[in-house]
């Protein structure tokens, strides 16, 4: 059997939207003005726009421009999407077979144990689909390098 960690993770991505955080850890904020609100700065003491260069020096050491922001990566949902990718050109029976596996993954809590045939479907998808990006590295790593675990089957006397 194969064991796959299904816990969500975060991925740092370049901050395209100029978000900020406060030195005390609060944030992210979408503007300097929101940071000043959080700091309780009266409106009369503020620069009129969101320009870092207009920010008075006493506030610059309290507001930190964020170079990256962490975005959540939903592991279960991503695995399910991987299995149903149009790049795989699934037939109707294959689609229905994968739906059973998708339900098993979505119902699992924390980790999922997959039989070799089930893992093979995920492995094939992760090996054949193109167009992955940096946020997908951990999902693909967990899938392709899924830990092999030994599971003892219960005998008929143990099941009774």
C-alpha cells in the first residue's frame, strides 16, 4: 500500500499586489492606509496616497512591504483535480473508476492509504500531465514519492 499525506500546505508566491504587514505580525494589508488604520494613526497625520516614499519615517519601521505572500494549497482537492485532468483523455468507465478513488481521498483525514492500483492512477496522472508550476511541487512530490507501507490483512478469525 502507499501512504499519501493529505494535509494542506502554503506556497510562497511573489507579491504582485503590493501587500504589507506590520512589524508586530499583523497583516497582510492591501494598502499603506490599511496599515495606518491598524496602527491607529489619525487621518490628519497621514500621507494622502499609498506611496511608500510619502510615508513619514516614524511609520516606515512599523510597516513592512511583503515580497512574498503565502497562498493556501488544498492537497485533497488538487489530487482530485489531477486525476480528472482533461490531458488524460479519460473514457467513461475510467472516469467513474476514478470517481470512487476521489471520494476515498476526500473522505480521508490527514493521510490516505492506497492500494498499488489506486496509487498507479495518481502516479500516471502526475507523470503524464504537463503544465505544473512551482506551487505544485509538494503535491507532485507527495504523489510520486508516496511511502510504501506494509499492511497486515486480518485473518477470518480476527475479523469475527
